[in-house]
C-alpha cells in the first residue's frame, strides 16, 4: 500500500508491505539506507531507547538479576518489594501520575556505593546477561547511522553509568540516563534532576542538541513505548521499534516508520510491559538493597 513517510526530514510517498500484525517489513533496509547514504551530516544524530528497543526486556531487570547472583538481593526481596512498587504505581496513576516517591527512591539502592564499583558491576552484568539480548536488527539500525558519520546516543531511564557501559560495548557515542548524586566518589542515593522518563527524555535530547550543534529536524529517534512519544515527536524521523499497542496506533496515525524484530507470537503480545516493569524493578532493587543494608548492620 502507499503511505507518506518522512525521510531525511522530508515527506515522500512510498509503497511498503506489512505483515499480519500491520508492521512494515524491510523498511530500515530500504528508505533509511537511502536517507543515510548521502554525505555525512554533522548536524544529524540518532537516539535509541534501550528497554525492548535496543535490548530484549528491561536493562534494570537484568542488572537486578546480576546483583541477585552476587547476593546483593534475594528472590524474596525482589518479589516482596516489586509488589509494593506495583501497588504504588497503581496509586500514582490514579493521582495524576505523581512520580515524587518514585523519584525519591529510584536510585536509593546505590547509596554508599563507590562509582567505580557501580561501573565494574555494570560491565560484568552486561557481559554476562545483557550482551546476548541485544536486538540484532536494532543494533544494525544504529550501525547505519554510525556508518553515515552520525553520532548515536542511548536514552534510558536506567542509571547513566549502565547506559554508558551498554553504549561503550556497542561502539556508540554515549548515553543519557538517570543521574545519581555523587559526593567524594560515592553515591548519596539522591537524584540529580529528574528520572529520565517520558518528557524528561525529550528535554534531555533538546539540551544535548544545543550542546552538540544538532538540527533535530534531521535527527532520528527509536523507541518501543508510547511513553516516549515526546522524544519521538521532536525529531524529523521517528521509528517505532517492537512497539507496544499504543505506540503502534500512534505510529500509524502519524505515518511513522515501524520496525518489529519480534516474530509470530512474540509480536502478537508484548511479554514485558516495560515502563511499569522498569519502574517496579527500580523500586524493587532500591528497597531490596536498603533491606540488605539494614540486615547487615544487625
């Protein structure tokens, strides 16, 4: 069928094929390659969400799994505090999406940690649990931008240290993430600024564009979640990757590109509701670590 798409900041009508779920097939291998095959554009860049976009599942979940394997957390800690956070998330949605408690506890689990320990754990756990879960298709999209001479950043609600490790392992430019306050080389457990979530991602990208001299109308953003619509809306080229149902509907309405690297049953249902799961697991890790510290003092 014929659809109007934005490529390189311009609208053009193309014929695309779709699968049984309405996802476009082969789009990145054609129009994105065409758009990126010209001379290097120093004012263009790409921004990738991480959870279920660059990686299968939530990065904070795999980080928590790695911590549990090292006895920082127990299965009981995760289950108990995940339930508490799930209840909080429900109440927060019913009260205008209040994120104040989530912000206060999001990175409490790193209180007292040395920065170098956080970086070491992030590297170890990425290599053990995350590397094999990188979507090959999304990684190939990032490589298209790198090969075109563009810079590529990850934009994630996860701690920025974890994002930087993932970006470094994948050969990307860098990462934007939730920032923990540091004093004398150790984390205080408090945040600097907001959780890197929803509109905060768009704000961070705007600031980065100003510092790096980017023209957002020539940039591209990728995400799986409708919570990232603000981020997708500020660039010239938006791509929905492994989209949830709300983002898929938005992409169809706006004529955004869709790339789905899941197949069959995996594409028909989303196994992990990433936004809620990430918030729940961040809280679970935070509470679990606090619980472990209390026990260790007895």
